[in-house]
């Protein structure tokens, strides 16, 4: 056993040294390094610029809100804006951030989604793919692995070196494991220094809370690279010539990294279609106007609430109420609007979650899809993190508007009057928005199927090594 392990190490060292003498490999490795570092530095600058802009805007809107003197209902219409904070790891993987929006509008009577995606402003750049560390790691590093691994065993077969090794008593599995080890060492020699460089801002930039996420982020990519390393070496073991091995490897790369992701998304979109924005807004508008679950239309709900309120206070008319009925009725409308939104937007959310689950299952057939999901989840740029922000922003908005309506309801007049105004003392006491991002455990749990898929790929490929090794001749 030790002798075969020693043989595998010898093969790995030889493969490592041989590749290091290959100028084309060194040139490609240097290109990958430069692209990764460029993507990292660009990501840092983008993250810094966006953070500064959002912090300035949030501060400006908060100060504007706190120092106003206005009628509560007018202030509710004026509203404010909540800005989605960017995860520090979005430096490495911007995920869906460019497409899902950056701010949430807080306003009376209207429930908004998160708006203003970067894609609206940089469509041409995103159409051709934004350079990021994740893009380099997910697409280009597997190509580099293919270039190194495609002829690891076919070359030995063509030069008759393989037969000599087998005659000398070296086990086929030792040869294959040695080749895998040599190629993987080359990959580590390229990516580990970059990963260490990218860890420095996390370690020394006051981002210790992100340490666990980053380590899992790096670990997932090391596993992803191992999958392609084993896969391409096994292809080289199965085919007879280096040319066929290269073509087969390129076909696998195209299938996994280009064709299957697009095809999977099309199939999932067809299986779980989403309504258009117009259809959704129309359905919510009609539900609000006509009512849901036999609640009655808007006028009927208003009349019923008025009767209940008059009975509650033991009076015969609105003028006799000790509270402002307009404030109460507006809150009634807000509560019903929230119910409508939660039902219809909840159905859309449920469909998107089903799409996400199916995409995770597609990763069982494709490690690229699994790694993409895992990477975005850890970077905090997936749909789950976007949804967490939207839910918290909506809850804040509902309580925000409720506070203003209740202030109006307790204003002392029976009807809405814009003469009633409150000042900075009231507005400054209203709580500011405090977003709580999902923790690392939630990020892993959300994409548990994708993590499992990556692990299964590694296990199945490693189990295949001794089986395929026996076919070496």
C-alpha cells in the first residue's frame, strides 16, 4: 500500500514539474492570475463606491425626514427610501445583485418592490458578462484545468510510457491518482495565493464576521476545481488520443458551463411561469377594490368598519368620535392592502422559490450550477438574501405608515385636516431601518441541495477512479 502511495506521489511530482516547464501553461496561468486580481480589485472599487453612495443617500433621506414639519399623512405620501446594503463578499461574486435592485420606496397606499437594478444602467456590459472573481473561477479555471489535464494519460499512452510503468508493477490506480494529484497541485499553486490575497481585506478590514463565509466560499471552489480535475484526467484515461481527449473535454466544459445552465433555466421558467408585472398589479388592484374571500368591495368594507367604530365608541356620527376617523380608515386600507400584497406577491415568491429548488436539483447533474448557487449564497447575492431585505423593508414600511396614521387618528379632529402638523420631535423618534442579514448557517441551509450535489460529484468521481483505472492499457 505504501509503495503504491509512493508511486502516486512520484507521478504527481513528475506531472507538476513537467507542466511548470510548459510555457503555454505558464502563460495561461499568468492570464488567469491577472484576470482574477483585476476582477478582485474592480470588485473592491465597485463595492466601495456603491457603499459610499448608499450611505450618503440614506443619511440625506434620514436627516430630511427627521427635520421636517408636516402633516402626518402628507409625510406618509412623501415617504423615504431604504437602501439594500451590499455584502462584503459581493466583491467576489456579485450574483443577482445587478438584476434585483438596490432600494425600497417607503410610501403610503403603495407596496413597492426593490427598485433600480444596475442592469438598467449597464445593460451592454452585463449582456457580455461582468468580470468577477466568481466568473473567472467558475468558467476560466476549469478551462485551464482542461488544458493541463487533457493529455495527462493519453500522452503517456501515445509515447508508450504508460506500458513501461505498468510493466514495472505500478498499479493503474496509482498512475491515475498521481496524475490527478499533479494537476490539482498546479491548480492550488495558482488559486491559493489569490485566495490568500482576497482574504486579507476580510481579516484586516474589520470584516471578521465574514471570515466563516469566506472560508466556506474558498473551500467550495477548491472542491469545484477538484471535480473538474478528476473529470478531465478520467477523460484522458478513457480515450485513446490527446486530440480526442481535448475535444471531449471541451464538449463537457461547454455542456456544463454554457449550455446546461441556459437550458435548465428555460425549462424551469416554462415549468413554473411567472405573471408579468402588469398582470400582477392588475390582479392586486382588482382584489383591493373588489375584495378577497367575500370581504366585500372597498365601499362595503369602509361602511362596515365605520359602523363597528361608531358602536365601539358609543356614538352616532363621525363628528362625535374622540379620534380622527380618516386616520383610522386609512390604516384600514393599509392593512387590507398589505393582505392583498402578501397573498399575490406571496404566490409569486412561492413560484420563484420552486424555481430555485429545481435549479438546485439541476445541480445534481451539473457541478457548475451547484457551485454558482453555493457561491452566490455565501456572497449574500442570491435571491434568498434579496428576499430577506425585501421582507424586512416591507415590515418596516408597514409599521412606518401605521405610526403616521395613528398619529393622525389621535390628532383630536374628527376628519383629516392638513392644518394639523407635527415637527422634528415626532419624526426623529420614528425608528430608523436596521437590516439584519441572514447568518452563515442560513446561507448554507438555503443551498443545502447544491452543497450535497458538489459532495456527491466528488465522491462519485473518486469512486470511479479505481474502476476506470483498470481500463488503462
